[in-house]
C-alpha cells in the first residue's frame, strides 16, 4: 500500500509563517493559527512543506486503507487560504460564514476579511469536535 506523501516534519511553524511574503496573508494565517490552536488545544506542526496541522487523526477506510493525518489545519496557497476540516462542515454555520468555496474536507477563503471570524471560529470548533467524536 502506498504511503501518504505528506508527512509531519520537524520544520518550524513560525519560521514557515514568517516566510509568507504577503503581509495580509501572513496576518490572516496567524489569526487562523490562534483559532485552530484554541479549538484543538494542540500545538501546530508542519505537514510537508506548506501545511500547518493540529492534533492527530487516525483514519481507516472501508477498503482497509488507513493512515495518520491532522484534525484540522491550513495552508496559505497562492490562490487562497485552504482550511482542512476532517470533521466536515456544519451547513447551517456555513450559510452565515460569508464568501467561501468548499471541496472535499476543504474550505477555501480568499482572505479573512471575506468571512465572519466568529462564524469561522464556530465552524472550526464544531469540525474539531465532530472529528474527535468520530475517532472514538
């Protein structure tokens, strides 16, 4: 079975975030960092070269494939801020969020000014709780 390419690394999260050239995107990332750290009560770790992840999530599919990932995380991509939410999205909360797009387990935001931060906090917190509940 193929091993997941993106693995946890020893890279420094703050050094990674300080390397973000766009000052506004860097500030947005620090805000997301605070929200996710509070929601997970976990320290951030670098996953691969560009993902900041929080907590530990072991998954196993019906096919038997399994692996380790994080509970929630984010990556400052060129096009947007990508938030990974293993616990999924509460559709009622999403309706109040603001401007965003979703993919399978991902929330894409151009900038934090496009969304309501209180609602984003609620969405991340609910996703973390759901992910932890599913792991039991």
